[in-house]
C-alpha cells in the first residue's frame, strides 16, 4: 500500500467509512456466526464450510485493513493543488478528452472516487499517468493492453462533487 495520501471526494470518503463500519460490526458478527455453525458440524480438519468461512474471514479482514489504510491516509474533498492556476491535469481534476470517437470527461483519481457519468483515469493507470501534467491542447499517448492510444486534452477543471 502506498504511503502518500490518496485524494477522495467527500462522497467516496463517506462510502468507505460506511463500508468500514459495516465490516467491523455486522460483517464480523456474521463471520463469527458462520464459523460457529461450521464448527458445530464436527471435525474442522475436513470441514468445507469451516474452510470457506475462514477464507471469507481472511478476505474481509484484508478489506478492512485496506479501508483503514485508505481512510487514515487520504485527503478529503480538496484535489491536489486545488488552485491549479497553470491549468495542468492534476489528481482530482475533471478532464475532457477527445479521441476518434468524440469527447468524454474523466475524473483523474483513484478508483474509490468513481462517479457516475465520468470515466475514471487512475493516476496509477496508463491513461492517468499520461495525463498528469498535461494542458489543454496537448496530445498524449498511452500504452494499454489493446495497444497504443492518443487523446487530446480539451479542457481541465476542478472536480466539484
């Protein structure tokens, strides 16, 4: 996990807090009940229900750790250098991009910030990495699994959501 702060919208932060609360309360109770029920079936050494419940518990605890790390290491509501006087693409910006299919708006942010109606360009992904620092009028190319693509940066603005 990265130690640099992640940028989260207020909505994404609230959603992650709710998920964390649910998993650390109702989620843990449900898993404990499931484990107790599986133990009641007898020998746990060859008990598929118990093994499945332990696996689910491990996955849930990993998600809890991920959420806690994200919540503890995030900046909420203000994009990186919100003033952005130079008009370049930064984390937390909305960017209008043009390719051969037309224009589309992208939010440059980590996946937890996904907002309906906008594409998402994660700063750790090929498109997001290519966009950081670009300005309107720039054409950027990026390598994706399906090949190399080019997009033109049309507009950069702060995300307000």
